[in-house]
C-alpha cells in the first residue's frame, strides 16, 4: 500500500532545483569529491547524526576515533561512533530495497548498544517528551508487515527516488521498527536510497543541516504524525538536500587536474579499451592537445597501456586488465 502524501507545487519546485544542482555536480565532476573532502564529510555526517540522538562527542573526538587514537569519553558514545564508522564505510554494500540489508545495517549500527541489534522489536514503544508521550508507535505485532509494505513501496512505486527516500525516512520513523536506533537508521537509509539516484549522496553531509535545524526536524515529524501524511516532511527533507548540494557547489574549487581527469575516467571507462576521442567526449572543456598530454602521462606513469599508432591508437587502464 502506498503511504499517504501529496506531491504539491513546493515539492515539484524543490525536485527541479535538486535535479539542476545534481546536473551541475556531474558537470563539475563532483559526484565523487576529492578524498580529503570525502573523509571530512563522512566525519561530519557521523558526528551530526549521532549528535541528534544525544551523543556529545566533537568533530575532533570523532576524527581521533577514526584514526584509532584513544580519547577520554563515555564508552557508550565511543561505541556509537565506532559502529557508525563501520556502517558508513560500507554504505555501497547495502541494498536499499532489501529489508534483510536494512536489518544488517541496524545490527552493525547498534552492536553492543542494545540486546538484539538487527531484530525488529517485539514490544510496544513510544517517544516521550518530558512527562508526556508524543508518539505511540504501531503495535509490535504488525511491525514486520508494515516494514514489508514500506519496502514494497520503495521497490515498485513510480514516484522519483528523491521523493521515496523522504517518504521512507518519515515512515520508518513513524513505524519505529526497533527498540532503539530508529532515528539514525531513518537518516542512514535515506542516504543509501539516494545513492541510487546519484553517487554524490554517499558523501553529502545532510545530517549536518538536519542537526542545525533539529527543532524544525522534530516539529515537522510531529506535524506529519498529526496530519497522518508526510507531505510536509518531504518538503523539509528536499530542502535539506537542496541546501546540501548548494553548499557543495558554492564551496568547492572546480579546477580539475590531469590526475583528477585520469582518476575520473578510470571509473567511467569500466575497464573498456578507449580512444582519445572517447576521453574528449567526457572532458569536453579540454583541447585535443591537453587530452594527448593526459594520456601520454598515463602511459609514462604505467597507469595506461597503449596499443596501435596514430588514428588506431587505443588505451586501457593497466589495473583493469584481466
């Protein structure tokens, strides 16, 4: 069954804006940012997502744990960071459309933090604010069927993945499939889903903006509960995505070096043999002479193997060879 929500004019406008920015990201070859930026964004993501749940560790402390340095902090908070590092380092191995994969991610994320990580809850659960219960999750007896329906929607509904990722985030929060870890799993799995839309989402620190707007995040989740549909939450999360992409585009140096171009082309070639003309089709902004210099440098460094001569010249990345 399709979860309740509407596609309104605000959502359509945000989808157009996000799509335009992803086009700019691809044109600027930022879909896989430089290694140092990827590392920094990963640290920000982990620190922010856990911070939303009450973890007090700083960026510097999370960095130290990532580098296997000892810190003075509560063991539970250190364990949360270690688990998150394991999960986020393996994002590409999760299948966004598989409930089994979803449960495996929870098992890693909540390892040594709860009694039965990776298992759906078997007891009632509610969210309390002060002395009052702000959200009473559906009965444990129907959690598995609700999650199966949600993954069925994710696999089969014809709406854009951008929209479905937001819907999944909200619905998983509403269902509360686990005794603990639901918030971080909702944010994590939205990223896993969005990676199917564009590789840039693997390293886009959306959680940093969510943490900065944490009061709005919880308020809009509550409003969606009261209205019985996720339209407002979809708009909120699309705005987060749009602003995250805007930050990436406005802060990055778009100068692409010879080494960058060769690294990018390794991914795009898929190990296939190629010509200088193929190389120029990817890097339309460079001249033929620059392409020749790139390929010559690749051959001289041992990265490329060259065969043929003149118009019959072909190249292949050595490490892609059988």
